[in-house]
DNA sequence: TGTACATCAGTGAACGCGCGTTCACTGATGTAC
DNA sequence: TGTACATCAGTGAACGCGCGTTCACTGATGTAC
C-alpha cells in the first residue's frame, strides 16, 4: 500500500495541500522562531515579571495584535519561554555531562552542577523564571513543563541510581540509620513505587539524598544569582560553590 | 548651662514645640502604623511584584496622593516592607531559638530551621520578597536592609561559633581535609578577618559549613514555598525538611 | 492555465484598565506674640 | 486668653504611561474546478 502510493504520487517536489511546506508554512515557522528569539531577548532584558507582549512585538517590528496569530495571549508566551528555558538549561547540562566518562560518577555530578551554575550565571533572568518566585497570576501548565522541567533532576537521580547499582551510593548522611531511613521513606513514598525506581535498586535513602542534593544545588545557585549574601560576604563564589558541590558529592556517594 | 535651662523650663507636661506628642504627632504615628499594616496586607494578597501604592491607599480608605506624605514613593514602600519582613522573620526565629537551652546546640539549630520554615509557609509572599527573585527596577538600600536581613544568618553562625568554642564543630564534610580547608579559606576570606570571627576561634571550615548550611536551609524552604518539585514528587514535605535539617546538623556539628 | 473563492498574516485604531506621581486646594492643627 | 499666621494632612483632578486584548480591514497566499 505504502509502496503503491509512493509510486503513484508525483516525484517532483511541489506544495501539497495541508502539508507544512507552502510559502505560508515556511513563513510561519520562520516567524515562530523569530517570536521565540524576541521573547528570549525581552526576558533577558527585563525579567519575567516585566515581560510584555507589546515589547516582544516591538522587538519584532510588528504590531502587538499580530502576535495573537501565534500565541493565545501573554500566558502562552510565558509557557513557551519556560519550556524553552528548561530545554536550554537541560541541553547545556546534558552536553557537559555527556562529555564525561559514564563510569566516572563523581565527574558526572561535578559536570552537572558546574554547568548548571554556568548556565544560570549566563542567563539570570531565565533562571529566575524557572527557580525564582512564581510570576503573579500565572500558573504553568504542568503537562507542558513537567517533562522538560525535570530533565536535570532526573539526570541527577540517574547518577544516584548508577551509584546504587555499583554499591557506592551514599548511606544515611546523619544520625541513627533507622531514623534517616524512616524519614527518607516518608519523604519519597510517591517516588519509591514508580517502575523506574523499583527496578533500579535505589533505596529511599538514596532517593532522598538525591532530592536533597538537588534542593541544595538549586539553593546554592540561587543564592549566587540572586545575591542573597551581600556583596562582601562571600570572597570567592567559585570556591564556595565548589565547596558546596563537594558536600553534595559526599551526600550522593558517601565520604570519599 | 544645661542645668539652668532644665530649671527654667516648666515642669508640667504640655505639648512641647518640635516634640512628638501633639495631636498631629500621635495621628501621624497611628497612620504610619496603619500604612505598614495595609502594605503588609497587600503584599500578602498580591505578592511583591504586583504591589502598588494605589492599592495600599485603597486599603486604607485614602486617596493615593495622600501616601506621599508618609513615603517618598513606591520604592520606599518596598524598602519598608523588606525591613518589616526581615524583622518579623528574625523575631519569630529568635523566639523559637531563645526557648531552647543555650547549651543544646542541636536543639538551637533545629529551632532556628523549623521556625524559619514555619514563618515562610505562613508568609509565602514575604518569603518571596526576601528570598525570591529580585523585584524589577527596585534595588534595596543596603544601609537599611543589611542589619535586619542578616539577623538569622548571624544567629546560625553564632551556633557554629558556640560549637567551635566547645570543640564540637563539624570538620571538613568531604574529601581530603586540606582541599576542603583551602576552599573554605578562599570562600570566607572576607569574613575570617572580622573581629567577631578572629576572637571566636572559628576556623574557615566552620564558617564555610555555616554559610553552606544557611544556603541549604534557604534552598530547602524555597523549594517547598515555591513548589519547585511538582505536586507529587515529595510525599511528605515535613519529613523531607526534617531530613534536610539533619543533614545541616551533621554539617554544623559533624556526624552524630 | 485561468478564474472565483477561501484562508490566512499583518495593520491600525480603539477599548478600558491600573499604575506612579504632580499640583493647587481646603480645612484642621500648631505657634508666636 | 485671643488673634494672626505658618505648618501640615488629606482631597480631587489631572498628567502621561504601558499594558492585554478586540475588531474590522487589506492584501497576499492557497484551493477547487
């Protein structure tokens, strides 16, 4: 069937009705790309809370109402930007992570953390959009943002899983082991029963350590990007970050 | 001279020119209090980015221009709120902390962390104002915000100092001790030479552990307040927070 | 290949909104003598 | 104690601004026959 169809159809390339290759479709794709680019520029310039449709239109040299052909309103523009930002962050982290020998668990964690910080410092407003205070009146649609938004944390948990598989995962990082295990079990009750997890040999403690490491990493980066310590408190942010990465390392893999 | 003047002045209490006890002064103090209260209500309702002078005036039943008698503009209102929020947070933490036996270092840290989280959950918009992304176009005047803004972190460092004085401070929490010490020294170079610190017997590692614990605590609270994990990831936020507090504990005091 | 009609992209004007801030004003409170 | 004047609190109108969104429109692109 498929074969016959292919044969009967004309070989010469011409615009097929309904297909996405007419002049309009090509233009549309082009404008959509321009829109994304302009939105990113605006976001980088004024930040998430001050982002406006009109400014984006101005940046594109268009009239504001024209944008409604491409986007249903300001909220959809924000969603677009969030997905783009998550993707950009995760791509950057993936690239750094994938350059490391998969057997080098410590190196993979360091690459993840370091590239995340670098991305955040290069894109502070994007970082604020993803990890800062929520934008007033806007609620991100989880169907679209969950998947790209969890790429990096899933990668972090995968490193923890690999450590568990090799028997080098960190144990309870404090106090009586039973208490830590109880807390970890309570905190991760939702995750621990997922197929991914059950098949991976991760304990609740390994999961909890991974999640805590993630929260710590986000906190470390945010404290630097948002300048939560004053200008004089931390003498060397890079050294302090490295210090915190090492703490995370000892959480993930136990004390070296 | 001063004596003569005091004697010649009438002893009876009556409104003295320039003193703050006429009808106007009393009213003024009352309105200033109302203004603060209305601003806090507005902040709690709409969040920092959407806060407006006009809404505050409406809340007070006044005309917007009237507020300019009390405040030079929107930015001063924000500064007011920031100072109030820092103070409210620090008061809450102090109260919880001071209820604990000073010799109980672990208990003091737990009280600090727990009360900070409780305050944040009760006042999420205030938390966002202090620890979320910066408000666009607004820059906090450090002369006014630094002091109240560092009360809690200074308290945390004081707990670390007390641990150091008693010889129970946590050591380098990872890897080769020399590397940790080098990183800590680089990160804390500005603080380590302050009189408070030099006289206290705190090492760079103790300082760095305290600062890292602070960043971790802020990160843990923010991740919960801003719902950075989706709604289903963490089954029991309280347990997860306790887990993270215990990690901080082992940073501050070494492994129990 | 040519023509009539349908679809789509972008324009331009307009809407109603809330914002921060200014300004001249009225009436009450305070001060000097 | 009484009067003339100065200070202050709050009003009301107005300014210019940028915002999101709607709507009727023109002209180009695509479709059917």
